[in-house]
């Protein structure tokens, strides 16, 4: 029984060492394949910037749609509570004593 266990453990260790020695030796080669050149990095950076600008434009378009929708329904900026508080604060500041 001890012999079977010893053979099993030795084969398992041998398989573990063999399986993990290959990728460790090729790790630097794999990292070199994954690294970007300066030209490729510039392409990725430009793509990222373009997606960022595209997202900002989409947000501005959505805000403009909501603004037009509110104007068409008759909800003017004057009806906003912020405008009322500004008027009240002006009256408090400029009220003659």
C-alpha cells in the first residue's frame, strides 16, 4: 500500500513540476507578445478618447432632448424652484431698511 501511495505522489509531483515549468519558462515570451508598441498604444489611446467623446456627446444630446421636451410642454425655466429662491434671496439682500 505504501508503494502505491509513493508512486502516486511521485507521479503527481512530476506532473505538477512538468506542467508548471513550461509556462514559467515562456512567461517572458508571453508578456512580450502581449505588450504594445508605441504605435499600437497610440491607437488604443485614440480609440479610448474617441469613445469618451462619443459618450459625452450622447449625454449632451439626451439633455437637449429633455430640454426641448420640457419647453414644448410649457415648463419654462421660470417655473423652477431655483428661480424662485434666487428672486427671494435678491429681495432679502436689496430690501431697503
